[in-house]
C-alpha cells in the first residue's frame, strides 16, 4: 500500500474538487465575463469561492479576493505590485526561511532587501526584527507556516511591531502552508495581503488567490482585459476556481493530522534514539499539525528518501521547489542546524486522509532501512 507523506509539495485532489472541475469543463464552460445567464451563474460560483476564502482567513470587511495561478503568482503580485507603488524607496524585510517565491520577489523588488533571522526552532527572531524595522520599512513579508519545518510564525507579534514602528508599511503573509490548517485572523494581525494555493488543500494545480485588505493599492503584474478588477487580467480559470471552492467546502475541520504526526514522531524516537526534530517541539503551540522535519544521522536524506520510495513510501527533503538544486536546506542553515543533522533531514507532511496505520507502516520501514543504511557511513 503506497503511503504519501509529501503533502506540503502537493496534495491529491479530492473527489469533490475533481467533480467540480469536470463539471466546469463539460457543462459550465462559459466565459464569466459574458452577459447571458450561464455566464452569470459562473460569476456567482466565483463569488461564492471568494466569500469562502474571506471567511476562512477572517479578512477585514471590504477585502477582496484576486484569483491567481497559485502561491507564487500571489506572492509576486503582493510584493512586486506593492514595491512598484513605493517607487524604489524604502526597504523590504523578509524572513530567513521564506519560500523562493517570496525571497526572490523581494530581491528583485527594487527596494533595499533585508533578511531577518530565525531562531533555532525555526521561528522569526523578534528582537532582531524589531531592530531592523524603522520608518523606512515599506514592506514586510513573513510566511504563516514554514514549509519545511512546520514552524508557525509569530504573525501577531510581527503585526504589532509594524503598527508601532512602521505603521505605513505593507504586511504580506505567504499562507500557502497554513491556509485551512492553521487558524488565521487577517484583521487581528494587521496583514494587508495573504497568498494561498489550491493544490496544497486538495484542489488542482494552477489555481490560487491573493486576499487584499481594503485600501491596498498594487500595480498589476498582468494587464489586458481587466478581469479580477484589473488586478489580474486574463479569462478566469473557472474549472480551477470551482474545484478550489469544492475543496475548501470539503476540507475537514476536525481531523487527526496532529495526532498522526505525533504518533509518527514517537514511533521514530522510540526506534531510533538518535533521531532529532528540526523545528519547534512537535507537541507545542509553535508546531503546525501537518509537518514534521526529522534528522536521522548518519543516514543522508536522499539515501533514506529513495530507500523508502522502494517500499512505496513517499516523503520529502524540504521545499520541493528547491530540493533538486541544493544539498542542504537554506531553512535549516538559517536555523543554524549542525551539518550532520541538516544532511540527514527528512520532511514528513500529512493531510487529513493519512491514517494511523500509515504512520506505523512508515515508522517500521524507516527502522528497517535505518538498521541497514546506518552501517554505511561516508567518511
């Protein structure tokens, strides 16, 4: 039985999302910009999706949802669109563990890009950040949940710092790994924009959204027919939007992800005492319910990953966007993780469909492979 534990890379589309996408292509294929009845029905379905997203993130009254192709485009629209309004003046701050969609956008924004550090548990160093924020801060970017370690970032504290030290700064949150899995109140934390991606919550790839608070002004990155309030021109991806709406509605509010993650960690720790968690205490409030990053020294990450693949178990080594490009995770480097641990780190990322039995199967396979592989250490 295959066991899929790389849900932070992508999730399997749920049946409701598949059905909605197929229906949109076979029956509800109308251009939502047209004026006849079936097209207006598509507009109503899109409006329903916007409303579900706004409710899920507790967006301030008057906020809008801009449909995008996914998290990368949402991050780019928020960061580069806001940077264009700043006319190259001021600084953009971003956390040391940001996804490349955020970090690279900051570095190409035309603003002075300044990275603020992580603590060893993978959360933002608030003391260091406070020293960096000043009246020249135009934009601050921080993810909701780190995609490699599952560390929940202190967004409330960051928002409070901005309100106190740089009240005119724009606060952008990459919510790709947090949406629906970790509660968020945009209004309370003071976030101006929030990006999310459908394929992380059992919708298809190629659909996402950017939530924008009232009063936010961005320069569009894509121009043309003026769709999405002229923020993002191009005929809307109605199969993706309808599927994302179905996935949001079908997402289980009460699931056993945290319990299963903790079971997996306890089984691994009992079987391999040298195992170490990278990130916050899995049982603590700083840990997301679905991501567990574990080092199994001296076995290298890629070696164990492929050994597990041979048993039909699929896990990750970190961000899927960069795992082919580097040997050691930049996030673990930012946390000052010792090299031996960084070289042996694996990411287990769960979804609500994963079961207790799968955790037991995975732990047994790791124990079995570790007993073999740990004997062969590269010197």
